């Protein structure tokens, strides 16, 4: 089966099963919104300098809820026996990896599409002061998250204490992605231009490439039983 | 019962050599090396702090190499080496952080500062503690060994990007920027540091050999137990 068709079919299957049950998306989005509200309580109703913490709050919501979504997604795959099917199929394992990354990315983008307007409304803060650069940085940060997240969710799926294990191994690896994502989106929201955050954007691209390539190469090692 | 605890001759020689070197390192650090002018006696921690940090990085590099060799050869011994190295590396990394904190208090007047090197070491500590958590969750299975090897490789590749991102993060933030006055060690200090680093490196090799041996024995024992039970 050609490479791209494999990717397409796996994504299609994931989308159909997700749309029918809303198993991962619903819980993930609700958790992200709850985190926003808790941050609202934690940092008080009146903010001094919201621009200093805005991106941090948004990325905390994305990272924590995204990790939950990841482990739900891979846990369900394993319970349904889908994982075993993928392992046994002759499909290229790199294609399986890329398909999973795209599915996870779609989950994260769904969360962001809901969380960003919610943040703007709840905190009365202009999230998209410059629309395209901000979108680019959120996209690059999410790609990094999806690249490492998919790999580590596969590594930890099937192990004991899977959910806890995933957060423990994922967050330290994600540090460079999180720092660059928070800095770049934070400065863009505060009114900087894309040129001001060029270094962070470069860092995000480098992280994304490194994680995507290394995981793509090694995915067949973690997927086989 | 054998009095040598079943250790091979080179390992027993290593025991003796290690004992002598550690004594020498202590002598060099506390008596031979001059007392630093500004920081005084506190600076003595430097000899052990740097040596422990060196060992931690050596350990994480060994995990990286052993993981690659394991994935290429699929020989269990490399998996055991990686795991042993991680346990010992995390121990030295913990020691580095604690000693650094003890030193930072009198030297910089804070227990902790978000300096690039400190923060990178802390993130490394978390990555490799995660590795140990993964190992304990997956047991001795072959799948667990492969998963851990992959984490050992990605974790090490992550180190430079963590370092650079943290450094940029710091420089874009204003705050106390702490420069370690690295230039110009007194000659006695340099020599004491070299002896200390050698002693620690040998200690690391020594511990990895012992831990690898004990883990292989424990796996063999589990194997025998499983076959008896069946």
C-alpha cells in the first residue's frame, strides 16, 4: 500500500471513531476550559500584567489537557485491539506514526480553537493581535507536542500506571517546545511582530524537525509487541 | 561462602585502586589545594560538585550509547548497562543539584537560580527519573527494554535543545545573571580537581560494573525461579 494512502486511511479511521464517540475530544476540551477557570481563580479576578502570564495559562491548559487526550486516545486504541491490528498489518510503521501525529495534532488544534476564544472572552484579552504569526506559532508548538507526545504515548501505552507515566516522561522532553511556544505566542499577543520572535520560531522548527525525524525512524521499535 | 563475593580479579583490584584514589582526592581537595580567597572554605565543594556533574553527564552519554548498541544488537547486556548507568547517573545528578544548592547559598546568596546550566541539569534529572519510572512500569520485558532504549536516545538528543532554549529564555528575561568566575584556577586547585574527577570517573565505572553484575544475577535468578515454578 502506498505510503500516503496508509496515512490517509488511518486518519480516516481515527476521525470516524472519534466523531462517533467523542471519547477523547470532549474530555480534553472540558479539562482545558476548567484549567482556564482555575487559573482565573488562582491569579485573581483583576490582573496587573496579563501579557506576562497569558501565553503561560493557555499553554498549561493545552499541555495538560492534551496529555490527557493522548493517553485516552492510545488507551482506547489498545482496549479495542486497534493497536494490535496496526502492529500486525503490513503498513509502513513510519506512516502509522505520521498518521497518529496528524490525529493528535487535530485534537490539539480543536482544543486551541475553543480555548483561545474562551480565554479572550474570560480574561478580556486580545489573543490574536496579529492573526497569522500567532497561528503559526500555535501550530508549530502543537506539532512539537504531537511529535513527542505520539511517541511517548506509544511507549507508555500498555505499561502499568500508563497515564501517570506519560506525564512524567513527556513533560521534561517537552521543555524546549514549551519554552519556545510560550515565549513566541506570548510576545506576539503582547504586540510584537514576527521578526521579534524569529529566534523562537526557529527554535520551534528545529525541535519539531528533531522530534519528528527521530521518532519517525524509531517508531517501529516501540510499536512491535 | 566465598569471601570475595564472587567478584572477578580486575574488579577487586578496582576496589583497592578506587579506595586509594578517593583518599587521595580528599587529601588533595581539603589539604593540598589552597583555600580560595573570596569564598573561603565553601569553595571546597567545587571539587566534588564538578566531578559529580561530570559523572552524571558521562552516565547519560553511556545510556545513549548503550541504547543504540542494544537496539542494533538486541543483546540484553546492553540494556542492563543502560539501566545501571541511569540509576547511577540519577544518583550523581541528584548529588550535583544538592551540592550546587549548598554552594549557591553562601556564594550567590540564593539556594537556586534559573541559570541555564542549573535549569538544564534539573530538566535532565527529570528526564532520567522518567526513564527509571518507565523501567519500573514495564518490568524486564523485551518491549520495555526497547521503549527505554528509545527514551534513552531521544532524551539525550533533547539535551542540547533544552540547553539552548533555556539559555535564550534566561537572556530574554531580566534578572540576576550569574556568571561563574571560571577563568584562572590556582594551579593547586586545577590538579586537585583533576584527581577528584579521575576518582569519580573510576567510581562511576566501578559502580556500573557492580550494578550491571547484580542486575544480571537477579535476572538469571528470576529466570530460574520461573522455570522451577513451571
